[in-house]
């Protein structure tokens, strides 16, 4: 599902870091970096397929110096 985040992400929290991330080897080989975290928060998103706007929970991976990668809508 393709989407666009509109505005700020609120209530962001880290729920996995380092070895607690299942995809850590893939993240390291794809993007490099260190200190990866898996985070979640809430944001207003626009679904690109339908143009519909919704408040949704979004998840992403983040590392210092690399930024947010692989965002996805969970709810």
C-alpha cells in the first residue's frame, strides 16, 4: 500500500532496537549504519490509491545519520 504522511508523526516510541530487530542483518547490508531502532507513531496519511485521508499507526526503521526507512501503515 502506497501512502504519504501528512504533517507530523505524534506519539513516536521505540519498541525494538539492536539485536531485537529481526531484519537487522538486512538493514545493515542494505543501508549500513549502526544503532538501528524499530519505531511506531501516529500520523495523518493519504492513501495514494484512493486519495483517502486517515489517521493511522505507522511503523518504520531508523538509524542515526540515515533517517527513517521503510515506513508502513499498520492500522
